[in-house]
C-alpha cells in the first residue's frame, strides 16, 4: 500500500534513501553524509554547504580554464611562432574534445569506485596538468625550437580534459545527496551560479593574465586545487562498493562511447577550420554516428554496460538530458551571435563586446541564487517551462528590435540579454537537479550524461550557427537574424522538454526498497514515474 505522493517543496527530486548499509553503494553517502542531508541541525547545515563549496570550486576551475584560454590564444600563439594556426588550435580543442568524450565513462567509473576517491584523484590530476601547461614554454626553451614545447602543452591540456571529465559529474553527484530534497534546487542554483561567474569572469581573467604572462592562467590553479583537495579530504563523504557486489567491466562499451562522442565533437569543433563539407568533417561525423549506433546496440545487450539503458526509463531524467541538449544549442549560438553582432556589425572592440554581454551572466547569477525559492513557489515543471520561454524571448527581442548601428543598445539588445539570463537561471538548476532522480549508485553516471548534453549542445550550437550564417568570418545582420530564429526555436524545444518534469516521490520509508535488509545498497530506484 502506498502513501499519497507529494513533492518535497517543489524540488522535483526524491527524498533521501534510508540510512545505507555498512558497505555503501557506489555514490551513496556514508552515515556522516546522510546525517548532513537529513538532520537539519546547525552543524550538518554548515557541513553540506562546505561540501557544495568544494564541489563548486572544481566546477569553477573546469569552466574558467576552458574560456580563459580562448581569450589568451593570441598570446599563446606569440610564444609558438613556428607553429601553424591549425596546430595551435589543439591547445583549445584538445581540452574540449577530451572533456566531452570522457564525461560518461568517467561518471561510470566514479559510481564504481566511489565519488570521493574519484573527485580527489581528478582534482589532483587537474592541478598537476595545470603545472605542466604553465611549464610548457620552459620545456620548449630546453629543447630545440617551439614544437616540443607546444606538444607538451597540448598533452597537458589533454590531461586537464581527462581530469575535468572526472571532476564535473562527480562534483554534482557528491553535492546533491548532501542536501534534503527541499534544498536541492537551491544547491544546484548555487552550483549553476558558480558556472555563470566562471563564464563571465573567464574573458576578464584571461585578458588580464595574458597581458602579464599567459602561463598564469594555468599557474593560478594549483593553489586553489590544493585548498580544494584538502577540504575534500576532510569533508566529502566516503563511498565505496557494496559488499558482495562486483561491477563488471565494459571495455568495449567504454571504447565505443569514447570514440563516438570524440568523433562527433571533433567534427563540430574542427569544422570551421576544415570546412563543413570537407571529407575530414563528414568522415568524423559519419564515424561518430556509426559508433554511436554500435554503442546503443551494445549497451542493450551487455549485463552491466557503461551506460545503463535503465537511466532513460526515468522520464524526467530523459527529458532533462534532451532539454539540456536543446538549451545549450540555444545558449552557445546566442552567445556567439551576440559577439559577432558587437564586434562585426557594430564594430565594437573585444573589450567593449565583453562589457556589453555582462548583463547576461550577472542576471544568471542573481536568478540562480534565488532558484530554490522560485521552484518551491512554482514547482519544477513550471519553472523549467518559464525558463525556456524566457530564454526564447531574448533572441525574439533581438530579431524584432536590433538594428545595424548599436546606437540604442540599452533598448535594442540589453533587455534580450536580461531575458536570456532569467531563462538560464531558472532552467539550468531544475534540469541539472534531475540527476537526483536516479538511484545513488548511478548519480555520477547520470551527472555525466547531463554534462555530455551540455558539452554536445554547446559544440553543435556553434557549428549550427556557423552553417546558418554561411560560414562568414563576420556575418551581417540578416544572417544573424536567421541565427536568432534558430536560437529561439531550440530554446522553445527546451521549454517543451521541461514540461515532462512530473514526478511522484514515495515519502514513506517503508515503501523504499533500498531500506529493506535484503535490498540495501542494491541501487533500486525509489521513485514512481508518471
């Protein structure tokens, strides 16, 4: 017999499982973390916010390094004059491609060995790779010519991408269980706000540090990494495998996911240089699609696949993955279109363009911090729909009002930035919180899937806008208007995906299978889906 279903204050995520068995499931907090999540005393409250701070620091570093290096790219090229632009581009692309390709396998590994161990290993590796990135020019001077140093820098960026792929999904999967359901939207809102701060400060930090020495972009990471590692060692809950449970390895599935995701991402990232109809671009894209189809066929047959198809039987989680893919198609294309408008059509300097786009991340920051209260007032479904609609309204504003001179920026463009910022601040926390709908043993994997939607959507959004605008280096206003139609349409699709966030949660501990002696640590999903 079931009790009446209810939402935990509009959080849209299930109540925490009963206290875990002595040997917790992968990704399941131990007793300390469960106390922190379920006991609302002052000490546990402080602890869970400190856990969130550690997790958010890792997210901040991963996002900041991606954006700041883009800004410092000309300065990096000046130190490697003998290298071609195509060779230098791998300083940027190696990180992006490896991060996207490894998010899902890294999430699966974190669930198997424990989130805490995975997080501490990942952040230590990120710090070491950052040191290697900063030392690359020195290694070049010890060798003969710039090429060896560039190879070292690219290799270190690959390692940074590996580390970031471990950190990003693990940080969310460690933070979510530390909070009771009524606070999870707020927690993910803070986590999202940190990403917004990193995204908005990336161009500024990259420009300032590159003006001194671009190596400081990497060398400022190790002190932050050290503090986060020590804090994580003390604060993060210990997790581990269930006694008697052995997770089977799936090397073939991991390889198929890795190569398929990497091929599609490479095609999207390199298409602007290779040409969108070039054999290399089409070849990588075709290979990625074929490998993806093989991966889907494989995971349906494997007894313990790298991506469990059961993840997508949770309707709200599937909607979140598809919704985030659509949302980041809109997000990436809108950001690039705004940059092109400012620097191309309006003729502003890069510094002026960076300042002009600032209302967007600032709005995201404010709204994300308030998202918990908004979700409790409106519910997660309504919040996601409103967020998607607000984001779609931004490019529609530009489509109708933006002119060719930029003389009325405050009326023609800035309101659209605020609308998209409101949409982002409402939409992202709700959709990323959908990872909490999964069993504890799949939290990191689920987070990795959502992060892959983010990375894939961003890469595809940029590629789609370039195609829509005809591949011009500085598209005209009419071409940008076509791009805004695409942005508004994909944001509207994201709002439609948000409409599927309807979940009933079992609130009686007696109903939760994981609370019974024979099922503890089994990872049984305690959610009823409707």
